[in-house]
């Protein structure tokens, strides 16, 4: 992407939930506690999730270039955006050096694509952060492939990813603050399940940072980042 197009990708400024980052409606704002209705009814397993910008326009196109066109240099500018989201989370971490763990793909999808886009973006982000935070891959794995989240209710999405992840190295995460990183967040069910498994393995606290957010309150059609393959590939091919 050219410099002008990158400059048009600006951070989200709309009022957002203080937990999951979803856009808040006027009625929710009047409640006063800063949480969306979903987080108020059933809080996610992560402490807080922050995304750089909305999943639309040039940002959506840039993510597609990386994921579906294998334009790996796109991980550079995306990593810069992710670094800004991670930077907002660092003051809340008890440890000055939390671990960065990319949300893993299932091995069949990694094999087909040739890489995990979240790992590439996380490594690019780490280079732009103070202290060069460690990117840990392999400690969290996706042990079960899941069906597309498109068209599923929130409850069905939660059930779909339940027990889909496993921690392979509990000693690596025990007692540590962890920041999960991914390219796109929609409802946050995948990130919440990853956080649940990591805390079960002994992680102190888990946060989440993504490049983009497909706002649930805006009736976004995209699925969670690791579940949207069928729809996104079709869209990219048609374009």
C-alpha cells in the first residue's frame, strides 16, 4: 500500500467497551460503567482487549493481502499498528515483560497457507516495542479445527471453540502476564477461549491485542479471525 493509503488508516475514536472494545451505543453509554451488554452479562476470560482500528476499507484490504495473497511484507505496517494496541495494554500488566502469544492456526490451515499471519504480525510488532517483548509460539496450539463461525450465535460460537486449544508448555506461561495477539477480532470468543486455557495452565493474567476490530454492534458479517476462511476467500477471489 502507498503512504497515502496507510495514512488513511486511523485508530478508532468511537466510545468502546472497556473490556472487549466493542462499540458502545447511546443507551449503553448511559449505564455509566463503560461495559457493553455482552461483557456485563458474561465477561470474557481476558482482562481487556484493544484493537487499533475498525476492520474496513484499507485496513481490511491490507490484512487480505497478507492472509490470502501471501504478501508477507504487509506484516510490517500491520505490526506497527498492533504495536500501538499492545502499548496501550502494557501499563496494566504487572510484569514489565509480558509474553506475546499469537493465536495459533490449526496445523492443516498453517500447512495450506504456509504461515500464521498472527505470528508474522506479532514479530513485526515486537520489533517496535520497548524491551523487545518475547513472541512465544508453540506454547499454545490449536488441537481441533472448527467449523466457520459465520452465521453462528454468540452461544454457538463459544461452543464451537470450546476445548479447541491446548497449552503444551505450562511452565512457560505459569505466573506470567500474557498478551494474546491476532489480526482481527469480532465477538472475541476465540480470544476468550485461548485466555481461559492459558489461565487454567497457570497464567497470571491474559490480555488481547489485535490490529482490527469488526464491531459486533455494527452487525459485522466477518467471523472470528481464525474462522472466517470460507467467506473471506470467496470475497478475495471475486475481487
